């Protein structure tokens, strides 16, 4: 909804998780440090330290702190167990106060599992995803589905995603999708209720060849409003299409103020700058930013749109002009979520370097790293 309509008791994006949610025990505690996350999820602190000291999932050697190389473990993320039974109270007080950005939980809002080889890349299963998370200091991750046939060379159906992540309820948070071309209103509602009952806590990745305000999508938007599901969507020149300036997206945001949308991919991030051409909606623009673009304006005007910084599109938006990137993070940290779009074993991810490349208050980093996505989850 437009920001001007916000009131102090607005809670449209902060609903209580349903009783069927697999992550209830973790969300209800609202941990503020990685140590608390690790304790709740059952990941041993010493094991986390060992994982973070190993090489990345592609077998590469970790690089220096100044590098933006991907898939490497963050330096010194491991936390060793200290204290004894006698000084438990004293150490617990210290643990409640994060001192550095690496002490904050890290929640990846955009990952995948893929059932078969695609584009010459190996499949990615939940076990491998969790191993990669351990290596890179990721505590929890949203796992997105691909039900539309054009979303990826192979489908990752919602039912399969729910089966695959079932063994990791405290680490992996499943989302679901429904292709509106395959169902009527009753079928779509029945499927969503089924997926929610199995633990789905959001809708995505919404990625198909139609306009973002296509009439066929209205059913999905209305159902997500009813079931309080956030929608993570992909927009570019082919998928959920829009025009320069994002007028179709703005129409959707205004029409469905009760739905939280998380924007992803080139069509969104190309609008980091005001200088946008039609071709930019399907590619990564280069060069410095001369003036803030529509992304800044939509985040300022609407409280139901968030930016997913995953993929090279999100990385480029923040790093192509670091002065603008710094200002953007300072101004909009309450509407940004950390994401990687980890898609296949060995996928190179630069985003872990952001925490050293930019200088934010810990409270702002906490929003980006975990608070915002936690608030959005059903």
C-alpha cells in the first residue's frame, strides 16, 4: 500500500505463522545472533566453525577479504563454544548482543533445488544445498519451486520441493507455485491449501511468459492475499513483462496492497538508475548511476514491495556505483532481503562480499540478513 496510508498498528506483513508451519519453533524465538540460530536449528557450533574453515562447494581455495569471489566461506564465521556450567549466565548475556555483521543470522531468501541435469549443470538436492549453506555461513534459506514449464529448462514442482526439503525443517523454508494456465479458481485454492498444509510459507518463484498484470495472474494475487503468502517474482523482457518505468508493476502493487511482493531479476534491478532503455530490462546495465531510478521511488512509495538482491543483476545494482549502492542500502534496508539464487553445485555467488564492501549499522544489516524475510513469511 502507499506509504502515506501506513499507521502505527499496521501488521499486514507480520502475520502469525500457521500451525502447520515447519519453522514455527525457530521463528517464535526471534534469535538475534548466529549462535542462537545455530543452537535452535541443532547445528553444532564446532561443526559450523569447521565448515566455515573449509573450501567452497566448488573446491576453490578461499580468497582474501578484499576479494568478491563467490562460494568461498566467510572469514572467521566459526564460533567456538566457551564457558562452563558455572558461568552460563555471564556468557549468555554476551551472546545476545551481536558485535559484528558476521554475528548476525544470515537467511538466504532465494535458493533452489533442481531434480535433474539442466543446461549441462548437475542437479541440486537439499542435502547439497545445506552443505553449501554450512560452508558459507547461511543459517536458513527459502527454497523456491518452478512449476511453469518455461521458468527453467526442467521443472522443480512444488510437491517435489516440499518432499525434498522435508528433512531440514529448521534450515529450509519451502515456497510453492501454481501455474494459472493449468487450474481454475477452485483447483488453485485447493492446491495452495494443500501446499500450505505441507509447510509452504510463501509463493514463488513466480516466473512465466506473461505480463506482470496479466488477467490470468489476478487469481494468484487474490489467493495469496487470502492465504497471506508473500510472492517472490522474476521480471525481465520475457518473464512477467513490464515496460520501462515499471507501470504494470505499480498497478499490481496498488491493486493488491495486502500482498507483499519481492522483486527479482533484470527488469527490476535495471531501474536502479533513472537511465533505462527497453533492452536493459533483459540485461545487466553497466556504468555509474547518474540519478536514482524507479526502484528507489517504488520502495519509498509502497510498503508492500521488497527487493531481492540475488543474481548478478542484484549484485550489479549495488556495486556498479558504490556511492549510490551505499546510499541505497542506508535508505531502503527495511525493504531488502539477502538472496543468492543458488541454483546448481559450484554456482559462483559474489554476494557474501557485500558485508565487507559496504558500511552499515548492525541494525540495518540485521534487516537485510534476516529480519525482513522472517517478517514476510506466512
